[in-house]
C-alpha cells in the first residue's frame, strides 16, 4: 500500500471517527436541531468546520510528503515536519479537529458536542504530554527540542525568524 493510500485510510479511521462517527452517535441520542441559513451561527460554524477540515488535510499532506509517514501512531513520519501549519503550532492536526468539533457543536446547537470537544482536547493534551512528546524527543532529539522552544504546543503564533 502506498503512503497516500495509508494516509487516506488512517484519515478516515482516526479524524473521521473523531469528527464524524462519534458526533453522529452523540447527536442520534437527541432530536435533530434545525439549521437555518439565516442564522449567523450557521455561517460561523460552517467556516470553522471548513477551516478545520482544510487545515487537517494540509497537515496530512505534510506528513506524507515531507515526513514520509502518516497521522497514525503506528505509521508515524520518519522526518520531523516543521513546515506548513507546523511552523505556527506544534499540534495543528489536533487544533483542526477541535475546531471542527467546536463548529459542529455550534452548527447543531449541541452542548453535548461542546462537552465532547472539550473532553477530546483534554484527553489529547494528556496523550501529547505522556506519550507523543517523549516519543518525538527520543526519535528526533535536539532538532525536536529546538522546535519546541520556538513553536507553541497549542496557540498558533508567527514563526521566529530563522
């Protein structure tokens, strides 16, 4: 299987589950909300979902093209990716997923989806601290440590001059 096919499969499996399957299951437990194109919240939600999805796809492309790997922990990049959105924030995929989830919560006027988005962020943060960052330090050494000094974990900001 090529890297691009693996990337597509893991995209469907991981963020697809987090942003489509689980929210659908949460929403199935309550009557459907009415979405009105006249409500500005609908447009804000749509922009958040679209921006999150576009950013996520860009990050997946960066992982495959530059990192020579996928977003799955079982098939990670073999090269440290510091280009694209990774210039602005260390965890743009997770930021994009939370942005999508927040947009979905707003679109469907669902407090349950909002709570899910917050829980996703909390669990992801713990995973990053306990597993992901130590593994990246071990794999990429000083280059990852230098990267962490210049790029924020969660809050996007302008990159430092080289």
